[in-house]
């Protein structure tokens, strides 16, 4: 196997690389670790103690999802990143923005009470509106071509769809282009198959177990 991806089963950042590998139909092995109980070997290959880590067959390792995805894209043609340098740079900037959004979504999921939840919800919505302004006719971030930017936002939007279905807050109805983008992404086989079969239940159970405000509605 050429690639080994080190993962945590609910990690949206690892999911970005899984989608990229599946889009490109590149075989890989996935190894799940428990982030609360890190195996000794992990510290040696993950300088920031985070997943994803990509191990290539000669033992070299890479970390950071955006970097891993660019490497996978460059070494497994045809590229998913746009060809135009400005557009590619623009996509990189919005992928970074998407990473920030994942952080916001996590804070929403673990907000301890309704006031904190509402604060996080407003922040998340404001950022979703910014991202929405980048969308054109769709169905994907750059139009008709599925790209690395789509792999970067699909995990966020998959979780947002679950949250909205279980505890509707109008987060997607207030951003209609993002809602259509979400639908197109969730219809994509590489996206659907990028999580474990019982992902939704595990996701709901995990955040219900955190005792957060939103967790009670996810259970
Ligand atoms: N910027 C990193 C973020 C990765 C990240 O935060 N991963 C989380 C799991 S979803 C993690 O490993 N957290 C462990 C920790 O922070 O100790 C990336 O894009 O790869």
C-alpha cells in the first residue's frame, strides 16, 4: 500500500484527505487512533500531536491536511486544484478559511450553555456568509469542476447538515448557495464514502457525551 493515513474516526481534517484519495481512486490504508490515549509511535511522526498524518511507503511522513492534500494532488494527476495561479492561490486562502470554520463548528458543538451556543452560532453564520460570497453558479466551489476546495469544506458541511437536521437553526437556509453546495457534495460518492458506516451515530454520541448544549439535541 503506497499510503497510510493516520486518523481519528470523527476528524474532519483527516476526512479531507480521505475524500481526495477516493476522488483519485488511489488505494490507501487508514489507521485509527484514540486522541485521548495516543500510541507511543504517534509522537515520533506527528510534531504537533495532531491527525492527519500521511505516511508514504518509504517511511516519509507529512502532516497538516492542506499540505497533505496538495501533495496527493500533485503526485496523482489529473490535478483537482485549479490550473490558473491566481485561482489556485484564492482557493488556498479559502481552504484556510474553511479550517477556521471547522474550528468554529467545533466550538459550537462543545458550547456549554445556550448563551455560548448562540454566540458561536452567530460567528459561524457570519463566516458561512463570507464563504457564500465566493460561490458562483455551482454546483461546486469553482463551478462545474470538483476541486480541493470542495474536499476541504465537505466535512464541515456534512456535519452542518447533521446538526441542522437534528436541531434546526436555519444555518443553511440563511445561506442558500451553501445549502445547494452541501447537497451537491453529499451526493458525491467520494464524500459519502469518506466516513465510517455509523459515522452519524458516533458523531452524535461523541458530542452528546461532552455534555454540551447542542449535545443534548444530537443524542
Ligand atoms: N491544522 C490541522 C488541524 C488538525 C486537527 O486539529 N486535528 C485534530 C483532530 S480533528 C487533532 O488531532 N487534535 C488533537 C490535539 O489537538 O491534541 C490540519 O489541517 O491538519
